[in-house]
């Protein structure tokens, strides 16, 4: 038979229950305070927080809502949970969320475009971890607005594209080699001038392009000593063999620790310039020859005419059998030859020379053709 509790035991049990009730109240108060503190932290942290479960948005803090111009409730209660993701990025984000839930490897952080309530595009970066939310697996994601970073990256990309455009379309050859002398960049003009495309040049050293290895050694000594060379003239060689004069400007490249990491070279083919200079020099020489020839002919023609006339008079007065008649006739013949020479001198139109003894003289026959 069950013993009936005494009054004292009942009173003791009532006190115990009151204590347990008070403890539960304190625990409930502490829990509510903790929840309020947690909610206050989550809602005011400067990072957006999302919880996605069963491909539905089940939690969003105030920060992510403010990024997009919504309230948190508007985001959570939207039947189409992922409408805030830009259409072209939506499949990628959802696919990564699914893979994350399955434990598959996905990028730790990646950017995507979100659509604000007003239709504007907001660039954000998302990271996520798998958690247990109300006894089911979910993804807890942190979202950071990266507008300024994306703007900076876009500016950097535009600057790189601009420099790449300048590099590729420069009227001069531009080549970059590493500290072993192997080409790592080679623009279109370089391929055109030397005949090698970049794929061919990757397996070559800059050493292969120089026709005069002794002059190359002098140039490299200057480069090592001064850190650069400017407008250095040297002969180089094309892929198919022709040697041509080139003007080089080279600067050594250094890293942030001042270590040599390679060099950049700007080259220009001097063939046309050299040809023009040669033509100008030839023209100047021709001009000098023509002026000298004109002066010589002018000074010689009158004496030759007088001598020829006197020789003719002498022959007219000489008897046919005079032994000197043959000599005077030879003199007249040479005078005629001199006249022919002066005519050739007057007809010079180009600069042509021929070997004579240990030097060269004007070839009046070719120069007048």
C-alpha cells in the first residue's frame, strides 16, 4: 500500500517545483535575451546573411535586404526565392548551392550579380557552409557587396586591355624576355619583321636573332653596366636568312625586390632609312660630279676648239708628203676623242664608279647611260 505523503513532504515538493519554475523562467529570459542579442548582431553585422534550405530562402538579415532595397520579410516571403539573382547568374548560384548541400567541391567564394528592387544591378560575393537548421540540412551564406572592387577590377581590365592594344598594334617591334633570355611576349610587328610567330619564338632565345655576335656582346655589356641601351644600331637576321640593320632600345625589368626578371626591347627596322640615306648620299655625290663635269667641259671646250682649228689649218698648209702630217692627224684625232669625253661628261645622270689602280673613279660610260 502506497504511503501517503506527509504535509512536510508536500510542502518541500512545492518549494522544489517553485524553484524549478523560477529557473525555467530565468532560462527562458536568458534564452530570449540571447536570441535578441543574436538577432541584433545578425541584423546589424555589415555582411549579408542568407540561409537556404530545400532551394528556398528561409532566412535573410537586414544587411542583405538593404543591399537590394527590400525588407528581410519581402525576400523570405517571395515565392520565387531566387528572383533577386540576375537571370544569367541564377543557374550558376543554384548549382553551387546544390553541390554544397551534397558536400561536393565548389569555389569557396565567388561573385554574382543580384537584382535590386529598383531593377539595378548589385555585384556581391558569396561564401557558404553547410549547417543544421531546424533539424534539416541547409546552407548558411555570407554575402558581401563588392561594387567598388568590381569597379576597380573593371578599370584594371580596361587599363590592361588598353596596354595590350598598344603592345599588339605598335608600329615598332616590342618583345619581352625573361631572365634566361626566352621570349614571353612578342607583338604582331615583331612577327612581321622577323618572320617568326610567337609560338615559334617561345622555343628560341633572343641570341638567335642577332647576325653580329661580337656586336651583340658589346651591346649586352653596355646593357648590364647601365641598365638600358637606347637606339643601338646592330645587324639582325630574319627567319628566312636576310640580314638587316636595326635600331634597338632595351631596358632591364626588375621586381619589387630589385631583382632582374628580364628585359623589354623596342626595335625598328632601319632598312628604309639606310636606303634613303644612301640614295641621298648618292644624289649628293652625283650633284658634285655633274657640277665638276660641267665646269671641266666648259673650261676644256674652248681650248679644244681652238686647238682643233689650228690643227686643221696646219694640215691645210702641209704638203701631202710632209712626214709631220701623220703626227698632226693623230693630234686632231685625240682632240676629237677629248670632245667625245666632254660630251659624255655633260651626259652624266647617275653616280657609277669603277675600279682604277688602288681606288675608284667615275665610270663615265655607265654614268651617262
